[in-house]
C-alpha cells in the first residue's frame, strides 16, 4: 500500500490506517474479541503500517490487544495513541502535565512498548492553557517516549495555538463525505502549516457502506446513538440520498460506496491517511480497495456537490 509523509515528521503512514475504537469492546454493541484480534493481524498482514488507538477505547483494552499482537513486528509499525481522557474516572477531559505523563506511562505499559510514534491530544480543553499541555508533550518527546505530537478534534484556532507552542504533525478530525465541516475551519490551517490530516469516521461508522436500507438503531450505550450526527433520525432521508448517490458512482469503478468514500478522502493532498475501524479481518480486507481507486476529477466534483450542506 502507498504511503504518505505525516506532516513535517519523518513518518510515512500507509494511506489506510486501522482504527481500534470498536476493537476496544465497549460503546460498540456485539463485540467479538476473536474478530478484533484478527482485524489487527489482518491489517498488518495486508501491509497497513499504522494503527490508531486510545486509552478510551475499551478503557485500555484496545491498547492491550495491540500490545499482544504486534510483538515482534512493532518496529515496522507506526503506533498512534492519545491522551487526555481519564479512564480511571468518568472519561473527563484532563490535560494537566501530571495527567499527560501518567496517561502516557499507562499507555506504554498496556502497549508493552517504550515509545509511541504519534501521541495525540484526544480532545481540546478550556481549563489548561495549550502551552502548558504542549510543554508536557514536548518533554515526553525529549525523553524519547513519544516520537511526534498530534491533536484530534481541534478547531482551526485551537490548532494554530498548539502549533505556536511546538511541532504538531497531524490533526485527527471527524471527516467523511457525511461530515465536511473541517473544510472551512481546520483544514485550511493544516494546509498553511504543513500539518497532515488523518481522518476518523472515514466511512461514517458503517453508514457509507450502504448496508443500512432503513434508519439504523443501536443498542443502549452504543456510541452510534450519540457520537455521529448522521445516525440521527431527522437526517436519515438526506443521508440516505447521499449514500445512494455515492453507491451509483461506486458502480462505475466496480466498487462499493465505502471504497469511493475512502478514495474521496485520499483525493485531498492534505490528508496523509484515512483511518477506518473494522470488527474483523473480513472488513479490513474489504476496505483495502479504498486505497486502490483513483477518482476522476469529474467524480470528485460530483461527490463534493452531492455531499454539500446535508444538515442545513
Ligand atoms: N480522535 C477521536 O476523537 C476519534 C473519534 C472516533 C474515532 N476515532 C478513530 O478513528 C477510527 C475510525 O472511526 P470509527 O471506527 O468511529 O468509524 P469508521 O471507520 O467510519 O467505521 C467503522 C465501522 O464501520 C463498520 N465497517 C467497517 N468496515 C466495514 C465493511 N467493510 N463493511 C461493513 N461495515 C464495515 C464497522 O462497524 P459495524 O460492523 O458495527 O457496522 C466498523 O466498526 C476509530 O476506530 C478510532 O481509531 C477517533
């Protein structure tokens, strides 16, 4: 699989990155641990070199699974994890230097590693100045426990403030054909400063696979009930219309809508990789075609047009 440079770093990430939220085993119903392990193994076997995780995914379980499975091949991989959500509490956002250092030590222990390649702030906070949090991250970098720093879910303004404190190589935002708000906010900031985007929710948590023929509902506690707005019932007709149109375009490429959705994300130069979550090896293999399609200029324009202003 082709790789792209991650911002100003020396890291070359594959265009597709494995995400491990659902693999953690909580907040996504119908967890299958064997499938989760197989997803990680399959991704590595298929040449994906970057795995995104976080303490918050299954309260440390996703990191533990990764630690167990990547033994022996760790050096070939780019491991990205996050800090700032307190899994020993109520998942409150904390970015004090003490908490960042503690969070990092716990992640390294679960991952059974002595460094992570990309350490990302999971969510911005208001009560700790970004320069204070960035100083802690840079200290972790000097200590060799972190190779590069990234942020997730930062607005353009928040990203710019972080960049002023030290090297930020990536932004991980919610970005897909069903969620394009960053194009007018943080994406231009990324372009200005050479920060790469690694998108999450890239296939709209399964919505862009076209597998839902009616408005889907999920069990109590499932994150899809509240995290991604395209699952809200009021948006279903508009969302379904977009998915159907993506499906029609996908047919021209003998592909499925999620392949086109991934290819569309990768058509943006500022994107280094599209993160996708997968429950098992089969889903991993199925998603690989997303990195093989080269969309025509015409189709990119069509996709831009059909996915514009869905929620207004
Ligand atoms: N930084 C952050 O705040 C943040 C937030 C969210 C996510 N993330 C990261 O980004 C990753 C990706 O986001 P995401 O997992 O929320 O959403 P996603 O990648 O858009 O969707 C993943 C889900 O879609 C379904 N799916 C995947 N491949 C499929 C296929 N080939 N056919 C049918 N269904 C398929 C699976 O769920 P079902 O089988 O249940 O349908 C899977 O769990 C996460 O795992 C995590 O690493 C980061």
